[in-house]
């Protein structure tokens, strides 16, 4: 007995290995998942090494406690950490009638060493350590605290730790709402979280659930009628595992993750260590509106499915001849050589010719498709053909924000995050913006004395240092009003305005508006030759509906620690770029784009009503399609194109911004406007500044919209003539002639 007491004392003092302090036991350092929330408080996703979150005692259903005690430790309320009866039973029956560990002992194991030793002698010492820790826990914590701590640390399968994550993952509900049978399923998993996983082994999980319910009846937690009813209830899961690909806003969550990682590098905890987004249980609150996010994802899918069908039907795409020469051939070779398959075969010492033979052998694989609900299909393709197949999918980027507060409401970076993880909204993703840059140029001109009704030339322009005129199209119009030139997106008119305000002044102004991307000192910047992100373009457009105030987009509103203590709040950076008079003039001119210009199909084809303004954009050979537009309450933009710029629509009719990108914007706003819970409605008006002077409203005297002899033009009052039901009557987006600069 003296030797045993000495052994226990040595263990307690840490002479036989590390022993945690009570402070460590009460506040275990187990990695806690950080959680990211939408604007309405709903959970968007998590960042973790182990998917673990904590719950308070009051946040857990009594059904969970009852099921756990009845199954794992029926004398939990009576013992002091070690159950002598259970220990003797385990020894006498060699564990065949249950183990000897109490809930407190199991918690002790979870807290300081969750790996049971295989060596018997080491395991005996480990068991004694568990006893010591269990007694410490019982002396310092209440029973409620112990059982809650246990439920917060135990693994439930599918890399979920803690009752909160288990309830959310398997039943899509918080733990306080778990029914008897649901609680029994989760507690049943503790005996073996793989074999009794209800997703993997539903029959075994059902049988184990019913065993737990029998135990609850045996110890008086439910009566026989309730137990019988619960056991007859079918096993029903609402499985929603929040991982990198599944769940709402996967591209957005990826961006938030990277931003919070940057934040963690410059923010420290009380102990001097930097915060860790994967371990410290941060609570990250964002501006995302779940309704708008859903509508944005639906709008992208709705349009891109139809657009992809037309894109893939093009002969060069359909028969694969696009890959046979020039840049596509070189790009395909590079894609092959960067693939994991190629690198593995190369590492194995296989020759180039043998590797290519392997790349031409058909194999079974799973690929992306628009034809199924889950966007995947099993097929047989050669690895080479699979690369061609996957690269030929059009991608998209879409973002919506409040131009006044800067809060990002929806963010869709691509068509499917599992297969295409490149984010086409992010500030680091840049594409040629085409004519969406023109409103910034027109703004600078208006701010320097030009009027929407001022006459501008559409003749070819000669710039300093150039020996011949630059003709980008539109000379047929002759002199025309600025508002007409913007509505019809006449390229030479933009070159004329650039010549007036100068290239360097325009570059400085664009940067002032929030565009940090490089803008070349060439005339074609007036036509959108520069590569700029969708995020930056929306940032620059905020000044139009916001009466001249430029607002930086924000998507993280605040960060708290795992206990809910505030760490930082975020507010948008705002600055006045132009006055309200100039901003409203631009709003009126950009309304013309949606009424009689390149975006008029918003009204006659998609039936959108109310005030709206915007600008289409198309780049060389239809490699990029854009539309950025806004109502008095909401600003949004869409981009469409392939990651490889040589993969594009062969016709301007199909590939221009109005056809390839604008429909996403239209579908999104139709859904948003139809849902009164979004707070966005079509009755709102752009606010006219006091003493506004604009040489007459759009379409009135003082500079008419130019018809140009096209069906679907305007009459002398600026009203559309026979808008028709097809797109042939629309002004076609002019294409920047970037080769001229080269």
C-alpha cells in the first residue's frame, strides 16, 4: 500500500512524465476550428486541422447527456472520477461486460494523451495517470463542467470533434435541438466512429442507436413507450459537411481564409504567440448576404450551362483542332508537363515518348459536367483528352456589393470550386477589361468641363509620338454627343477623349478610383487593354451611385476570439473622388447604356424594370466578356471567359459582354428584386443633386443619341425604335485593337 501511494504521488508530481496543470485541463489547448459567419449570423464554413468547436452546457440537449451517461457511465453522478464497481467488473470479466473507464477518465485521456499505449506496462502507468487526472478534475470541476468538456473534445468521425460539430455535420442543427434518436446516433458513434458512422454504415449505426436507446430506458431516462417510438423512427440524416468545396460561397471562404491568415501574422495572443486561424477558434464575421449569395450562384449556373453548350458546339472546340498548332499547341504541351501524372512518370524514369503513349491511353475518370445535379460524371478519356476537355470550359466571376457601405454581398469566383479553384473575382486575378473602363475616362472628361451633350469626334486619333492615326472603329458616326458615344460604346470617341485629358492624367485618375493594377502608357487603355480584377473594377464604380464617394469593398466586418471577445472591427475606406454633379451626369449617361445602348437587352429580353445603369465590355476576339451595372441600392459585375485566352467565341454576337456576361447580372437581379427580404426593390431612384445642370435629360434636345441607320435605334426624342426580340438590332460592342500598340 505504501508503494502504491508513493507511485500515485510520483505520478501526481510529474516525476514519471508530464502531468497537466488544472489550468491546462480546464482550458485544453486542443486545436479549435475557426468559424466564418454570414451577415445574418449563419455559419458559412470553418478553417481547421481538426474540425472542433465548443458548446456550453446550456447549449446541449439533455437527450445527449442522458444517452452518454446511460451508455458510458451509469454511476457518473455518484463516483469521484473512478468507479470501483466498473473497475472490478472490467478486471473480473476481462472487459467482456464493459470497460472500467468513467466519463471523467475518458476525458482525462482526451485532454493529455489521446493515444492508448500498446505496451502493457506503459499502459498501466498511463491508466494510473488517467486516475490521477480524473480525481483532479472531479475535485475542481462540477459534473456539468466535466461532461460538457468531454463532449467538446471527443471525436465523432468524419474529422469532426465535439458535439456541436457532430450535430451540425450529421443533422444540420445545433446540439440543443437534438432529439432522442439523433442524440443516440451520435453517442453510439463513440464506441467506434467509423464502424458506427451513419453515413458510411447506416445499418450498423441504426442497430447501435437502438442499443443506446435501450440503455436510456434501462436507467430510466425514457419510458418504454418513448423508447419504442424512438427505435421505430427511421435513421434520417441531414448531412452537411462544411469542407473547402462544399457549402455556400466556397470561393469567398477561400479568400477570407487567406485574409485572416495575413491578419494572424501581425496580431498576437496574450502569451505572445501569433493567432492561428486553424487552431485558435476565431469567430470571423463577414458581410455576405446568404440570399444574395445563393441567387448569385444560381445565376452563374443558369447562364453558364446554356453558354457552355453553345461554346462547345463551335467546330474548333468540338473536334479539338484548336489544339493542333500555335499558342494552343504550346499551351497544351505545358499543361501536360505540369500535370501530376507527367511528373510522376518522369520521376519513375520513363522516356518522353513512353509518357506520351501513357497520356493517350484511355482511363476511367471523373470529370466536370453541367448535365448532372452534382456537376460530375464518370467517363473514359485519355489523360490528354481530359486536359483538353476541362480547359475548354468557360469560367465566370461575379460579385455584388453595397456601394455605400462597401459591404460585399455575394462572391462567386468560378463555376465549380471542386474542379476549378481559380478565383476570377479576387484582386489578384486580372483580365483585360474592355469597354468597362470607358466610364472612368468619361468621368475624368466630365470632371474637366465636358458635358454629356458635348460633341466628340469619332475620327481616328493621332497621339504624341505616333506617326499615323489610331483607328479603333466608329468613324462612320461623325461627330456625336458624349452620351451617345458611351451608350453605343464607340471606340474612336474614347480615343478622342483620352487625347483631350492625356494618357498620364487618366492613369492617375484610374489609380485614384481604386485600381491598383498596372495601366500601360498606351492609347488603347481607353479601350480596356489593361488587365484589371473584377474586384478593382467594382471598387472604381462605387463613386457613381454613391454621389462621387469612392468606397473600398470590405467582406470581413469583425473578428472575435473563441470566447467571443472582440479582436478587431473593420470599416470601409471612403474618399470623395468627384462631386455629386459629375457622378449624377455619369449615372444618366450609363442609364443610356441600359436603355438604348449595348445593354438594352436587360429590359426587352430579361424584363428588368426600374432605374439601372452600367457598361458592357468585350476584349480582342471575344476572349473576355464583362458587364458591370448598378441600381440605386446595389452594384454588381460579371466576367466570363476561358482561363486560356485563345479559347473564345468565334463570333462577336455570342462572345460580347452583352451576350456572355450580362445575363448573369440580369438573372441575379431578377431573383434579388423578386425577394422582398433582400431589401432591394425596383422603385428606388438615383438621387439628383440640388441645382443639377445637365444640358437636358438623356434623349432630350441638346445632343441626340445617334441612330446610325440601325433598326432599334432612337427617334428624335431618344426613345427606342422597334427594339425587336433578337440581338441583331443592338449596337455591337467595339473591340479594342490592341495589336495597334504592338
